[in-house]
């Protein structure tokens, strides 16, 4: 049997954001916010659905989702290890805002895919650069064509606030949680 560690197990958060974490994370989130704003503006001003959907936008959206998930994981781990860390409040706000923006862009992309004719959509998915994304864009198009899409849109709007409320409640409860550890030498609350 292996001896127990002297201290609590910790995540290696520097593997997610090397260097000075706050600076690296803040810079990455700022770049993501600017890029999402540019893509959102492009979606707003473009009237040609077919021309808008290309490999660069799909790749960017895919990478953005991964970056937001990484920042969200970092937030979760940091809040579990250091509940009073000074960047938690602003980080939670920024990550939540980015999640909403990505959901909005994906919803808009779904609307654009659904408004394409079947011929246009077939042309789109036969482009070599689009092939890696066929399953995702087909799913987005199907979702938008669903008879329940109005209810799905409504649920998605409610989910943003509801999910945040449940997340806040969970964090509050988790931060108040104490575990009593009994060992032969003494009793400790952690």
C-alpha cells in the first residue's frame, strides 16, 4: 500500500496556460472576443449564405469552442482549488459571455444552412475543404429544420440564464463543503 500524500492533490493548471496564467489567459480570451466580434459582424452584414460558409469560419468556430471549453475547465479547476482567487468572478463572466456568443453564432449558422436550397447544400458539402465538417453542418441544418426549432431556440435562451444560476448555486455549495479526515494522529477539516 502506498503512503498518502502530505497535501491535497492539485491540478497542473500551468499546462493549460503556460507562463503567467492571468496574463496568458486574459490575452487568449481577448483575442477570442475580438475574433468572435469580427465573425459576428461578418454574419450580420453578409446576405449570401453560401459564400459565408467556408472552411476558415468552420475551423475558427471549432477552435473557438475548444478554447472556451479549455478556459471553462481552467475556471472550474481554479475555483475548486482556490475558491477565493481574485480572477474567478471576472473569468466566470467572460467565459459565460463567450459561451453565449458561440451559441448565437452556431444558431445563426444553423439558420443559414437551413435557408439553403438542397442543391446549394449539396454543393457546399461536396467542397473538399468542407468535408471534415460535414457531420457538424448536417446536424446544424437538421436541427434548424426541426418542427421543434422554435421550442429549441426558446430553451437555448432560457438555458443561458438558468445554467448560470445552477452553476452559481453549485459553486456556492461546493465552497462551503467541509470534509472531516480521520487519521490515527489527528482529525482535520478540509
